[in-house]
C-alpha cells in the first residue's frame, strides 16, 4: 500500500477537512416521534448549532435515504438549499463513512465549503404501525418490487433469514477455519454492553454475561439473538468544513486524517472469501493516508450489526492477525478499561440501530475526540477510527479522525 | 415427477431472470447445468452473460457434477417467509461445487444441526409448481 504512488496524492488532503458539528437523536425507548424528514431537519439543525454555523452556510448536501429516488435533491429542496456538491451514494450501513470521505475530498478540492451528512429512520415505530420495518421484510419487499434480481432468483428460494443468515454463514466459515467459538463472539456483545451501562441514552443498559448470550435463542445459527443488533428509530447528522474554517467554529474541528472504501460483493453467496471483508482494503488505505498504524488508534468505533462483523473488522483492520479475532477479544479488551476500547456508546448491539448505523460511529468518534463522553470517555483519546460495514459484509469504509494535535 | 401435484407451495418459487433461462429449462428434466466460459474454461455462479473471471461473452451451458462440499452452513430456527413455517428448522448453506463455483442452497437432512462445514453433499431435486425443479443437496452416503 505504501508503494502506491496515489497514496502520496491522497496524503495531500490529510487533515484538510474537519467534522465541526455532530448530533444524534435516539431514545432509550427506541422510538422517536415525527416523520423521518422532520427528524433529518432536527438532526441537521442540531449539528449546525453544535458547529456554530447556519443553514445559509451549507453548500454540500449528502443524503442517501429519505424521500424517494433522488434523496439529496429532495432533501435540499425541503431545506431550501442550493448546493454546489450533491451526493446520494448508497452502500448500506457504511454509507455515512463513504459520504464523509466524499465530503472531505470535495472540501479539500474546493467543490464545497460546508457539507451536511444526514440520516434518519424509524423502523421500530413504523413496524408498530404495520410497516415493513427494516431488514428482511423491507429488503424483500424492495427486491420483489423491481425487475428480477440475482438475489430474488438465486438466494430467496432457499429461505435465508436476512440479514442475519448471511452473517451466520460467515461466522460458520470463520469457526470452521480458525476454531473461533460462540463464547468468543459472545464476549464482544458482553464488552459492548458494558459500555452501554455507562450511557444513559442507550436502548439496552443492563449488563449481560456470555451465558446470557449463549442462552438467547438462535436467530440463525451460530448467531444468537444477543449476537444481533437492535432495531430502533434514530437520526444523526454531521457537518464538515475546511480546516481553516474549522478554527472559527464553536468547538473547533475533528480532522479527517485518512479515508478508504471498498466493496467485494452484493449477495453473501458471491462473497469471495467469507472470512475476509473489504475492510482488508479500506482499512489499510485509510491508515496509509493518515500515516498511522492500528497501534496508534485510541478509540475504535466499528460497525456491530452482529458480533461477527466486529471480529472480522478487528482482523481486517490489522488489530490482530487473520483468524486470531476470537482469542483477541476473549479477555474483554474491547470493553471499558480494556486495551482496545471499541463501540464506546454501546454500539448497534445496545445503543441504537435504525438499519444503517454508520452515522452513529462518526458521532461517537467525534464526541470521544472532543472529550464529551463523561463516564465512558476514553482518557486522552487523540485518534479515533469509524469503520462502517454495509450490505451483507459487502461494503466497508474506514475514516480516521484526529484532534488538532494529530494534524 | 411430471404431472404430480407438489401440493401447496412451501417456498418462494424463483422468477426467471435475464441469464437464468437455460438453467431453469434444464431443471425440467432434472439436469444440472452450469454456465462455462469458452474463453477461460471456467464455470461461474450465479449465471451471467459475461464471465466474471475473464470478461468473455461466449457462455456454454454444460452438464455439471452435482456434488460438492459444505462451505458454510446456518440453521434457520424461524422461517424466512411465512410459507416456509413447516420446514423449520432447516439449513441454508453455501456449497462449493466440484466444478468450482459456490452456490446457495439447502442441505436436506434429518438433523439439520448436524450438518457441518466440509461435509460432502450430492444434489437432489425439489419439484416446483410449474415443472421446474430447485437444486438442493443432501449429505453424501
Ligand atoms: Zn472466462
């Protein structure tokens, strides 16, 4: 990677853009009032307030959900914004890391000056009202609505529960190849829940044990219910601007030091290697651009749709060797006081998960680097990584963020 | 199987997409065919009009072995669709075919929990309501 001449080109924009505003809307009940459009507007306003900026400053719109089929255009119209950069890239749960990468690049190249990235979804309250919610039902309905897709023709007849069945297949393969155990996967859920007990805004706050995870029913073997993320309502927004302008913002900037994105497949049956995600590409690209190694990371916010998602990311990002994720997490190092603090808000497993969790990775990473996290603050955090994973282990995007001192 | 009433549908019956017609047509005679690329000589799955290995556009549908190894497996304790309720618990697996490609399927077994990665499996056909058949597998022996 270091020998790639384009790495030098990308390094020119290291730290050129910063996140200056971050906000999220969640509830311990898991439900929020209001339309998704209203929640988007609320989240954007809160993030702009956080930055000390106004809607009149916004000239970059980044939205991949909401509205119908032109999300960024429909949102900009609703907000009354005429942008100079528009972006609606949809890569599933990693979308917000991808959009952060695009926003930072657009700002570095002068295409826009103040970028807003937003997300809102209400699958929990929508399901209660008779809607499809998120996951299997919603995805299947969408798949059946269009022309015949490969998924409908070659996967749907076999009845894999989506999305958990896809992740279960990856877990099955990892266990067979490397001897990873259900107890080791469960340890990830236990460590994440330890963080959630320290977050009054988390959906699930009671501590759990490995035995609790293993005693919870299978959703798709070898994954138990407590290996799986929540389904909640939620919304969030981040605001980015140039490093120069960040200095004038209310809380300064959290700088985008490096980014990387890749994807390997759309359907789980087409995943080239069930034990290696695109993180093995996106992670090193982001770290190379930032000029860091895994050892330099103080806080890791990594997508936890399922416990196996975290395990694969730890290996692919180089926190441990391929196949060694099980023993690596077994000592509880991901939890409070551990050597590798991860998912410090309680993650998708216990904090919130409206379907595309990547937004909340960014928000928590910003809060950690600003020192705003109270009892769950990782002391002296200077470098944080937000690592999104979308689809069925399909797409990953890695964002390295740092404080002013790391620029 | 022809003419036999398969009874109420127990699963979602796949529509035929742009590239799958030769596969589904062969299943009417319980023939298992795969798309081979005439340029690189490799089979691929799922069927495409362009070889994903080399980009070749000359695809040759040929009879395949119908055996392989369980590459990954998961037991569904709940049905993915309500119509599959009577099938639970059932396995969803990826099978590494002897001819190369990997495909999603089910392993039909008395004890689905006992199906393991690495188990050798052989193709069996499950009738669909329109005369086509769905490729599923059972443990060898
Ligand atoms: Zn070829």
